[in-house]
């Protein structure tokens, strides 16, 4: 058997080699000639998996080691009889940490403020825990879920936008259908937002109408913005980069833990389709230790809120990623490809936490000494 894989997928080398020939290539350069003799592809978002790539090949399985799958054409793969999968929820914990790091980096006291979450899937429901840990009121908007589960725990989008001090997007990219999200954040969306609110996007760049965002930002409707995903990335419009307080190169979900989950899900799927029993329950055996000291010793006498932000900043100072992109926006792909080994909060243990900080720290995923 032959498998073609994106050469930037971590924890993959050596896993499939006992059972197949594995060819590693840059994701954006995987072409029809490479796929022609392959039995499976393991990709990321940079490989467009459609009929143009796969027609005439012997590919039986396509696995993307990512949550998003707008680079895959399901109807065209179905027509060709090719099974495919993504890795839903694989990096939800990483994005949760990313949003927490943004709150900590803001330097603002968010207690009593309102967080509006648009899209409450695997990621959005964990982001709600961040808001709760910071003492925020949390509003949820998810029309597909509300249709199935009832409206009780969800807020209509106009109401959420009018009430929220922070609005954060966590939707899949859908261009058609009953609930399209392409340019969901358009002029009407920003017009409805509470004056002075913050706007975050870490799902898909095309969920935002860039012109409408810039108009709202320049008019002062939005006082602070975070963008991890960008229209037309990896090429970022300079005026868009300049308008955003927190700008990062599509790395919200790039924790080591999230990458390991995505790789494992892709391997398991390919193993199932290609009938490799030995790998059908594959997990990454060992993750690297945290870059920073795994034990976070908090100073005496700090408040619960200070304890929360101190622990977060120790584990993940978002400004490191912001500075990296600001200093070299032309290196967008390189920054992603060589991203530092960021571990999630569960890899850290907090020592000396004030009693009233414990619930919030545990909600964020930190371990606590003595717990």
C-alpha cells in the first residue's frame, strides 16, 4: 500500500511505515500525479481534496488531521467512492486555551462582562468555560443546535450582539444551506454589536466580511479585535493586520496536544479503511514536556483573578505569537510550520492557589497541588 501525507503533520513519521510506503510532501504541493498511485491521503487544510486531485487515482481514503474540512469536496469524493474524515474536536482544548490567553493578555477585568459565543460546537462549548472561569455572563448562539435542542439555552444573534462585551466566532465555514456562515460577520452583524465591544475570530477567515469589519473598527464600533484566521491567508491585507490588536498566524488550535489528537484520528481512520488492525486504536504515546516550568508557583496574597491570569500567562503568553506575526507577516506559513511546542493547561500544576481561585483554575484545565 502507498500513503501520501502532508510533511508538516506531527507524530506521524514511523507510524504507518511498517504497513505501507509513505511519501511525505508539502501539503500545498500534493498534486494529482502524487495521488495517482496512492491508497490514502493524510492532509491538512493546505491540500484541496476534490475531483481534480483524485479523479483517476486509486485513493480509497482521505483523512484530514484538522477540525475544518472546507478544503474537502464531500460530494466529489462520494462520486469517486472515496471515504473521508476530519478530526472534530481534536484541537478544541487548544482554542479554549488560546481564548483564555487573549483574555489574560488584554489586562482587562472581565468580571461581570458578557461573552457572546457564536457557534457552540466542540470548541464553542469549551470557550464558554473560559467565560465562566473569568466570572463573565455567557450567551450562546447556535441555530442548528437550537433547532434540535430548543431555544431555552440559546440567544438569537441580534440579542447576543446587542448585549455582548466580547463576541467570539466558532462556526464551521458553510457557503450554502440553511445556516450559511460565509461572511456571517457582515455590515449588519457589526451594526448590531454593542458599541465598544471586542470582536474575536479564530474559526475561519471567510466567516468575516473584511470591509465591513474595517469600517466598524475605524468607526470605533469595535474597540479591540483578535484575529487568528484571515481572508486570503497566508497573504494578510496590511490594513487588516494594522486594525487588529491581537493578530496571530492561524495557530489557535496548534497546541501539541491538539495536533496529537488530530494525527491519531487521521491514522485510525486510514487504518480502518485500509484494514490495518494494529493502528485502528492508535494514540500518540508520549508528548513533549512543557516549554516552561510545569509547576506554576503563585505568589502569596494575590487575588483569585490575579491567580487566574498569572497561571495562564505562565503557560501561554499570547503576546509571543502576536509579536512573531507582527515582525514577519510575510512568514505566515513558516510561523505555522515551525510553531513552538505549546502544551495545554493540563500539562501544568498550580501551587499556592488562593481557595477562591481553585474553581476557575480547574475549569480552565490546570492541575492543582494537593487536588
